[in-house]
């Protein structure tokens, strides 16, 4: 099973959250927690690069055009 759904652009966290909650032992729970943190950081970075950065550039361009 892939981490990404068909057509989805972000990594799913539900399986790792379940592993963290219902892990067999401490090692299993630690793996789930680390995967959860890593995927969350990836998703935040991807959101910043694909959504926030282009919007900020467009806003800066619009503001620069107003000053002319």
C-alpha cells in the first residue's frame, strides 16, 4: 500500500497514527511516532512550497505594481 492515495498530493498520516496508538511495544510505537513526525514535516513543507510561496510571490508582485 502506497503512502499516497490516487490523486492526493499529501502523505496519509492515519496508518502511522494507528501504529502510534495501538503499537505492540515501545519500539513499534516509536516507529509510528517518528513516521508521523517525518510525514507531517514533509506535508507542511510541500504545502509551503506549493500554496504559500506562489501566493506570496503574487501578492508581492501586485504590491510592486501598485507602487509604480
